[in-house]
C-alpha cells in the first residue's frame, strides 16, 4: 500500500509541474500575424451568343473479342467447355469462368479419366516388382517409384498403356 501511495504522489507532482509549464509557455507574446495575400483573378468576358455543336451520331464500336472465347465452330462438351482445332492443328479447350473465358491447350488427358489419372506425357518403366514414373514439369522431371501391389487405378492404366506401346512397336 505504501508503494502505491508513493507512486500516486509522484504522479500528481509530475502532472502539476507539467501543467504549470504548459501555462508558462502560453504567457509568451505571440508573433503578429499577417493576413494571407489574395491572388489576382482575371475574368474572361463571356459572350451571350452560344453556338451549339452539331451532335454526330455515335458510331457502333465493334464488340471486343475475348482472346479465350471459343470460335463459332467449336464443339460444346457435356461439362460446359468447348473444344476446337485451330488452323495449325492444335487442339484447344475453352471454359467460361467468373473472370472471363479461360483457354488451354488440349494435352491429351482423358476428360473422364477421374481422380488419379496419369497424363500421357508420363514415362512408365517396369522394374519387375516396382514401377518407375517420370513426369516432365516446368521445374524439371518428377520421378517416383511404387510397388505394383500399391498402384492406383490411374497408375495401373498408365502401366498397361506403356506395355501396349512396347508390344505395338
């Protein structure tokens, strides 16, 4: 209790000294203020005769084409996307999003492959009891190995596809 009383007394003394100092600073005479100078404004005489400009009819602006929008020859898919082949022979897919049309190149991935599907660009190597997968990515090749008993449906179909390619050659 003694410490709390001491702290309170010190705080009151400091506050009273600070308030006395603030009043002391206000007693000093203020420097005389000069009013700001007004800028000279020149007014231009306006003639009462107003000429009306002839209104020209607005030309119809051509509708801007979204670069991702599919051409009219595109085939509509069941999932709401559109597929088409351009003049160079590339296959494209377009889909309407809340932000506009999204266009992507068709990579050969089966649309109805489901979850866990393996892209056709993945290289599959049979190592006996294990299988090695090598997938090219923008950051380098991703490699992984799995036992044949632990393969997912997509990995199993990729292994079968690789076996069929070897037999066909």
